[in-house]
C-alpha cells in the first residue's frame, strides 16, 4: 500500500513538472512600496523652509504625499 502511494506521488510529480510554465498558477510578488525618509538633528521649525522645498521637489516629480505607493 505504501509503495502505491509513493509511486502515485512520483507519477503526479512527473506529470506536474511536464506542464509548461505559462499554464502553472503562481503567486505574484507583492509590489514594493517606496519609502522616503528625512533625518536631521535640527528641529522641524528650523528646517521648515528646506523641508517644504524637499516636498515641492517631490511633487514636481509626481509624488503625492500619502497617495503614492
């Protein structure tokens, strides 16, 4: 009985390995979410103008804060 199970599993593996790749169903890798960070030792009030310029540059490139993924 055990031999039949092993032979059946082997036969199934051989059949499945002969199926062309486009017919196989495979999961898609999840899309990576781009993340942009900003590190500084200065306070946000001291960086306000530079931070706004940084955000404006990203907007000009098409990035919308909180919406792009």
